[in-house]
């Protein structure tokens, strides 16, 4: 056997060994069914293929921790903290370090809550199995199995590897976690079985064809390990941070160059102390401009959103998924157990020889065995209006289902002691034993075809009064998995929010189409095997297949690679995709999706791969998650516009006044205090009242930075204008006396208060896309924290805490000036956004006309 050449990869093994006849299969694997492999051969193959286990690349705790300290904003914050420590600015160092560590701690806490998907997948593998080695049956660890091993599977076992059935009568295997099929599948000699599936009935001898990462289970785990999309919030944070950092560094360099030129060339007065003074001031200015609190604000806002969702039976294991949900425009939903109840249900029986529907159901129930917990038997017995009547009949003999006869049967006596036989099973199998007229046989065939077209299964029921000599065909029982009561409403609500719902299921196409019809979804459901080439790389889906995926309303008969490929393909076209699922087969797609959602009752592997875990049945909470996500996105957008505009205001004011007026409007301690007064209370924006967008919303950086830049420009005019007014007042003794402004240090206090007050009034302008005095009004936590901050700033300026004191009159003038500008900035924002949106709309219309003309020409 040592010379046997086996394919080296799982895909090749599957292609060669899943279809060939069993005798050819055993010959190719170099094994005899009654002998198994020798220990020496098994050891040699073990060396070639490795253990029958999932190999996971572990990330050290140190690497995980360090990962939270990486990125443009993090690097600048860390550099600022380091320089603060070097030059002895310990207050700056403490503030910066606290915010950095707080944000890292929050992210690590969320990461710790998330389960490890690969670890949960490994738990699904069988631990021990019965294998034939050296001609004898042995109990060995499942990890020792190799291709060619002969194993035995029986009721209650987890199939330990991908196998083909070699001998035995019958086995019923639940492989729904891998394939999405709603019912256990009957297996006979020659059929295949997947690693990780559960044996529900029967016992068979099998030969192993794939192990470890080469199994369907293992390939699923590989997809999980390689799946994952970068958070759009992270991308946005990097872009915003880079914009602010580049702007701040450029302005700082300009200011330093001017200062150095003035001190060296013009004043000819330069020493080390001057250099240190410039360095200290630039450092503090950079600290004020770098969005130190941005990651914290983002994280807190999403963490509070996660807390809100937890009250609605949804657990968030990945914070960024909340923000992603705001932009989701396609929801790929599993069918079985998500859109449907995952409970076989009987419809009204179609009677043939029977006279009463309940009598027909009773006959089928007597031919069932509740102890087996078979899905079909359970559905039949549950359809009885009075199940206690079963106790009136005595079951003498029961024949369980087998794949040859395709039916069950029972010998029964009624309460009067009369004996009869009942049977239920595949309609054709029942027709074969009843032998009805050709007309009745055709009638049954037509009924089954009609039910199949609607996605319903059919079960034939017959009764014999003479111990099986002659039979009466009572009727046909339609069986289906009904939609959940809330599914249609959930889908309709999602559509109203601009989200398209696609069904992704492992069930047959007819079943998927009928379910979609009942839910009011599109019925363009495609079979995955027809749509996807067999050797397609799920990470590189051809464009024509992507077009097909975009147009389709759903897919049936899908495997894990198909689900993953569907999500990946939609993402390649710019869609934000939410994916729901509950099985191992869903795990790769759940992890790859922008918002993977594990539904109630999901496997540990699915929960481990998902970013959102539903603990209540159904999808209704998805709509709540979308609403909450869009509120959160609105809060983050408000903060971003505010932060960019305010940073521009501070930086340009300091640099322009230093260059052109030779005056420093803020002291280092003022900048540090202003950074605290502006940013720390702003974290309360996470509690703000925010309207819910009617459509998916995303990061539109040109629009966001454009609006921010315009508001920043007008804020600079506001601040610089007040500075010029203050300098004019200082030049006129009469105005000094009237306004109570006498010194340049008081002018610095004036500018400090203007920036603190104006900054928070600017937030009221940016927090909604309407006038700031219209609903929704600011939430109490946000309003009260800003009110407290403003009172503190006013008291600092009046009584001289860290700044030179100014009069109550001057404080009043500053506030009046800011309030006037608040209305001006509100109008500027509305005009700017309308102009940008109008230009965008015109641009899109122009593109549409051009595309239409090109298509007509083509």
C-alpha cells in the first residue's frame, strides 16, 4: 500500500473520490473494506496528510495588545505623549496617555467578549471514532484518521471526516450546519458524508476520503480564518486623522519657519531657550489639533449603541459592526430557522380514499415513532388535534424508515381489538404497494408535482385491513417549513429603509422560491451549482458572475464557499453587506460580511464569526439595529464635522496671527485647557438625540471634509475677526474703558473664551442637518455637560483661573458675538450641503444619461 499515490489537496481528493464507484474508490485508496489500513500505512499517511484537525495560527497576547496602539492617529498621540514627557509637560502627558489607554482598554474589552470562531469550529469535530486497523476494530482519537481509513458511524456520533458509505443498511445524517438543508439526509451505500455532521439514525461502515483542513468542514474553517473586512469606521478615522495631522504639521512648519526667520535674520537673537520655547508651543498646538479624543468618542458612541441593542436581545461582539450596519444596502439572509420556523408543518391533507383529514393524519401518526425524534414523525404527530387519542391504539410492531422501501409501517390494534396495518412514506413508494388504478396513480403524481413546484414535500399514507394484502390509499400529506410570523414585516421594513434582502439557503430551489413568494420577496432564485463554476476561487469571482449575483433575489443549494463568494462579490461592487446565519456553513460569510449576524440558536462557530448575535428568534431586531446604527452614524458625523472645523479654526488663528500680527492669541496652558474643555465633554455626544436616515448612509469623505472645511473657514473668519476687533479696542483708550479690555493678556483670555464657547455652539450647528433650533433637541447629558463646561470656562475667565481675568461685560459681548455667528454658521452649513448635494445629483444624472446613450449605441 505504501506505493499508493493519493491527491495532495482537499479539492482534488473531493473531485476524484466523491463520485467514483465504491469498489474503484477502495482500490484507488489502497484499502480493503474488511481489513482497513495497517498501522504502518496509517502512520505513513499521517506523516503525509497531518492530523485530522484544524490548524490555527495563534496570535500572541502581546501582538494583540500592540495592535491597538498602531495607526496614524495613535502614532501621533504616542509621539506627542513622548515629547511631553521628555520636556517635562507632565499635565499634557497625563491627559494624552489617559485618553489613549482608555480607548485601547475599551477595544480590548470588546475583543475579549468576542468568541474565537476557529476554536468553536474545532469543538465541532469528533473526539473519538471506531476505526479498523490491522483487521480489527479499534477506538482511536479522530485526529489520527487518514484518507483510506475504514470507520463505523452510528446514532449520536459526529462524523469525524469526509467519508463515503461502504456498507450497511441505512443512516440518517443531519448536515444542516454545513449545507443548510432543513432535514436530515438519508444515506445509502455509495453516498458521501461530511465531517462535523451528526448521525441521527442507523449505522454504516465508511471509508475516509478527506481529513483535517481538506474536508468541507476544514475548508470552511480556512475561509473563516481568511475572511474579514476592514471597518469603514477605521478607514474614515485614518483619513480624517491624516487630513488633520497633515494640515497641523504644515501650518506648524510654516509658523516655525517664520519664527526662526524672524529671530535669526531680523532680530538676530537666537539661543537654545528660544528653540525649546518654539518646540514646546508647537507641541502643545499639535496636541490641541490632533484628534486625540476621536477614537474614544467613536468607541464610546458605538459602545453605548451596543448597550442599547443588548436591551433588544442583540449582543454586539464587534463594535465597528454597529457603524457598518448604518450603510448596509444588502441583507443576505439564511432561510431555514431565520426566515422560516425550521419546523416541518403539515398543511391540510389531500384526501384520495380517505373520508376525514384527521383520520388520515391519525393513520400517519400511528406509522410514526415519537421516540426517534424524527422531524417528519414529529410534524405528523403534532398535526393531530388530540394527540392523547394515540394512547387508545396498541402498536404491535413498528418498521422504521429505510432507504430501500422509503416508508415506515406499523401493525396496530384499535380500541375494539381489531388489527390493521398503516404505512407512510414517499408517495411513489406508497403507490407501488397500493397498486391503485392508473387514474389514481396519475392523480398522486400530479399532486406531488404541484406540491414540489410550491416547495412542499409530500407524504403518502395508506391502510390495510388484511395484514398488508390489499391497501387503501388514504391521501397525501403536504409538508413545509412555514415562514416566521414576523419575517414578512421585517423584510418590508428593511426595504423601506433602502435595504435589499437576498435569500441564501441550502435547500432546493423550489422550496426557496415558494418561501420567497410567501414573504413577498423576488423569486429570481438561482441554484448555486448552476451559477458558480466548480473550480471558482471565492476570493476572485468573475465579473459576469458578480453581475448575476447582483441581479438575483437569492440562491439555493449553496455551500460555504458559495455564501462567502456571494458576500465577497457584492462587496467588490461597493455594497455594504449584512449576512445572517446559524450554522458552521455560514461562518465564513458571517466573518467576511460587513455586519455578520448570528441568529437565535446559532452554532458556536457561527456566533464566533459574527459581529452581531441575536438572542431572540427571527430577524425583527435587525430593523432596530439598522435604526440604532444610523443614529450612531449621525452622532459620529456630527462630531467629525465639528472636530475638523474647530481644528482648522484653532490652527489657522494661531498661525495667521503669529505671522501677520506678531501676536500669540493663546498661551500653551490655554491650549491644553481648551483641549480638555472642548473634547472631554463632547464624549456625551454618544447620548445625543439623532434623527434616523431613511436610506443607507456611508462615509462620503469629499462631502464630509468639504462641509467641514467651509465651516472651518467661516469659523476662522469669526475668530480672526474678533481678534482684529480686540486689537482695535486695545489701540483706543475710550474703547478699552467701554469694553473692559486693557491688556494683551486679557485679549488672549478673550480669544480663549471665544474658542471654547464658539466650539460648543458650533457642535449644535453640526449635530443635525436642519436648523439647530428645530427638533430633535440635544439630549440632556450632552446639553448639561456643555452647559457645565461653559460655566466653568466663564468662571475661569472672570476670576483668573489659569488666565488673566476679564469683566462680566466683556464676557457678555463675547457670548453675544458667538450667538450671532451661530446663526451665520447654521446658514452656511445648510447652503453648503444643499450646493454639494445638488452638484452630486446633477453629476449622477449626467452619468446616467451618458450610460444610457452608450447602452443604446452598444
